[in-house]
C-alpha cells in the first residue's frame, strides 16, 4: 500500500487520534493532493515543493508559500472559505 492509496492517510489520521472530517492534508506534490482527494480530506499545498509543474495546476484547496501562512489557511478551510 502506498500513496495515493487513501487508506494510508486514513490510518495516519486515526493513529494520531484525529478524525477524517476535521483533518487537513499538507503536501508538496501531486501525489499528496491525489491522496487527500481520494480520502475526502481537504489539502493545502506548498508551492516550494519538488514538482516539475506548478502545484496550482493540481487544484489543491489552498496554496501557501511559507509555513507562517498555514494557520490562516487551515482556519479558512475549517470555516469553509
């Protein structure tokens, strides 16, 4: 089993005592985005990952350029914006 198999993400969330309906995936690749989508989890992508194409092409829910933007992005996803 490996990404983008959503079971990996589901098990990780469960192991962290989290809930799928409140989880957010943070990733830097199209595989991360596909894994989150397959698991039904919103995804925030960083634009400083190792992709050959711009991460925006893969339609994450949010894109951040620095981890300092993460708290506001998670809050926006959590509130539905």
